[in-house]
C-alpha cells in the first residue's frame, strides 16, 4: 500500500515540522470506520480515544459523509452577515434538544471558543467581572478559557491570565459559598470532569451550585464540551440532574467529528449587544450540515441509550478486574476512567500493542471514550485486553 511506503517519511516530517506541543504515540492513523481505526501499516485498533470525545458517531458515519458531500457541492461558507438555510435549521434544532431554558446559540469552531464566548456573555449580561471555576477543571487553552483551567502545567507559562478567577474544590458547596458574591459574573463547571480524571459530579452538589448562582445573581455556566451529544447516556449530561444552565458550552461531537462549537444561551443572559462578539467560520453551512446529520443520527440510532447500556457494561467489566494497581473505576455512560495507583502511560502503551487505543486523564487515569456506535463484541474485547494488561503487568 502507498500509505505504508510513505509511513516512515510522514512520521519524520510530522516530527520535524509540527510545533512540538504534542506527545505522540508511534502510530499513524489513516482510516477509520465506526469504532475501528487503521495504521498506515494495516494494523487495526479498537478506538477508545474517540477523538477525545469528538467521535461519538464513530469514524466516517454514512449519514455525516452524505450530508457533508451534498453540502460541499452547494456551499462551504456563508458569512454571518447573511442568512443560511443549514445554519437556521441547526440553530432551531440545537435549541430544541438543549435543556429547557436555552433560547439561542452562538456558533464557533471549537470547545475553547465556546468557553470564551460564554465568559464574555457572562460579563456582558451581569456587568460583573469575577469568575469561579473548580479544581481539576479543564475548559480549554486560549487565554480566557485557560484562565478557567486548573492544571498548572497548562497555565503557569502564560501567566498573568485574566484576573479575579477563583478555583474551588469540585464537590464542596461550602467552599463555593465563600467566593460567590455580588461581583461574581459566573460559575463554570463540568458535569463530569473529563481531562481532570473522569470525576462524575454529585447531582445534589450540581443542583445546589445552580441554586446558589440564581440566588446570588451569577450565571450558571456548564461546560458540556466532552459530556455532550450522548456521551454520558443522555443527550446532555445536564439532563441526569435536571440542570438548566444559563450558558452551556458544547463542541467535540456536535458535528460528527468535524470542527464546531456552540455556546447555548439561556433567558437570564438577556440581549447581547451587536458587535460584542463574532466569528468568521462559526456556523458555516458545511459543518452545520454535518451537525444536523449528527443530531438526527443520535436520535434515530438511540445512541444516548446505547451509551448508557454499554457504559454500564464497561464499568462493571473494569470493576471486576482483580488487580492491585487499580485504585478506582468510575464514569457515566461511555465516559469511563480507571484510576491506577501509578502513572498510566506504560499501561496505555501496552494496551495499544494489544490493539486498543485509550487516553490518559491526568497522570494516573486511563480514560475510555469509545464511539457510541461501538459493538457489544468490541466492548467485551476492550474489557478482556484491559484485564490482561492490568493483571499481567500487576
Ligand atoms: C476538550 C475540552 C475543551 C476544549 O475544547 P477544544 O475544542 O480542544 O478547544 C473544553 N472543555 C472541555 C470540558 C473539554 O473536554
């Protein structure tokens, strides 16, 4: 195969010419179908990286391929100063599927941009400056979103970041109560912390945060960039706990694997003045068509329900592994983590050698975000391979 002939050359070029910010596995992925991906040398893998949560529909889903192919022949880009049919329909559909209270949306191209817009809208709406985030939170890497991100390795090289941001322990309401005051524009959190180690939030805590925000005039901002679009067993993780965010950030799987983000806007935000924000590629017809196909497929193939069922099986399977290096297995739907008592890197590498790709979350957690279309047989294979890696190397 041609791809194979060029494999070493491509790896050399990417090593030489890429900025250098990424740690890479010695694998070159060139093709995907459903929950399977292939290296240029033909090696097949079960994909539990799932584009870090951007591939809920799996690779090359026929409905997304068809929608993108058809739209590509009509129009890629229609500036936001004009109307467009695909954009109009997507906006209507996003508001239809979003938690009750969401009325409008701002479209962009990534998770970090969805967070940036939420922070700006929160300041505009409240005329307040202070923001509150949580320890272990991940909200993105641009300067505003980075200011809400906890990991000091990501933050420190770029300080000073935006001022007046407080971090409180995730799950501790009393600590939050001490920092939210009449100058707080918003509180941002994830329903399940992803990058920070797959930490599912407690329903009572999340509802109490929402109530405190309402009471003290701060906006309740929920980052569903990773948990959205079926991942946790509901279309949005907010639905598990009857959460109604004032601002909700989504991205990753919104467009079946194509780049898109959105900031969903609730009634408490009020009117957003013209010219206060904007985006060139946001809401382009090509990704809007992909997102429409994604939403319809999530519904017609009942993928949130599938994530709930297969996620329960994955968690049960991992929990039954008898290994002294496992500290805890936790997750919600098909967002599953195994916390080890040691660094996860060598175990993830060993797992890749067994044909299963997964990703880290923090230093010690193995994270599994398979496409929601993954087969039951592949779930069993994943459990089998993880068992073998965590017991042989025990
Ligand atoms: C991935 C992620 C982001 C950032 O998304 P990008 O598209 O990489 O900018 C923000 N918040 C959460 C919860 C994420 O998982």
